[in-house]
């Protein structure tokens, strides 16, 4: 059954493209929007994504990758 239009709340998550030290990239990583903003800007997103990466690495048996850069999806380049 199809969902009613407007039933998905907007702005619940912010999306980030992540580039790792080894040159690999992951697109549209979800971070709860409530963590962002304020004086820290996007820095809480880095910690949240690092925690996700640690969990994934633990389950896969591989070491976690180091994040080189984060870019908000839809964010303007400065």
C-alpha cells in the first residue's frame, strides 16, 4: 500500500558525503538533524558517522576507515 503524501517528516535527517583517507567515498550518510547546528556546526556529524563506522567495522571484522572530509549534501561550497 502506498504512503500518503507528506507522511514522511522532512528535516529529520541531514545527509553527508564522506571521503576517507584511502580515497574511498560514501554518499548520503544520514545524521539526525537534532545533532547539528549551533556553535559546533557539522562537527557532531563527524562523531556520529565515526561511531557508525566503528560499529560496521566491528561487525565486518575490518578496521574502521579514517574520515578525510565531510560535505553536507546540498550545502554550498565556500
